[in-house]
């Protein structure tokens, strides 16, 4: 679980991957309002071709949190990609939170044979 603060919100990120084929990879993160005013969140950009972002509606009261769910389509879940989506808060600064979504090649030791 990763937690980071972007004023006026605290964001914590966790991920799960389904083991079944033909099911999307699902990610969830929480946004905690650390400001003294109610906030609305809007999705302003997203790679709609294979990512579904579910941002619950309604205001986020001071001290409360919302869970945002992200689903990556199973047809690209095993491909390499580097995308992101952006949320905008309704604070006076119109704070934007850009969340990266990527699948990268992992480097490690070469497999050995016995």
C-alpha cells in the first residue's frame, strides 16, 4: 500500500490482479480530503480505449475519503504500456492529480537450467 499527499488530498494506492484470464486487472486507491473545505473530484482525462476509471460522485467532506477504482482491460493487461489518467479537485487551485498506469518489462537474473 502506497500513501502520498497532494494537497488538498491524501492518496493511498493498492492493487489487485485477477488470476482468471479474460478478467480485467483491478486497482483501487483512496483519496482523503485533508483540507477544511468540501471537494468534488472530476475525471478530466483517461485512456478510454482500455481503461475504465470509476470516480464516485458527490462531495468529499473534510476528513472523509473516497475509493476510486481502475480497471485495465484484459486484452492489454499482459502488454507493455505507459498511460495515465487525471482527476481535478474543486478547490480554488483546481488541483490535478495524475495517476500513472503502466506495465513495464521487469529486469532480473536470467533463468538458469539444471
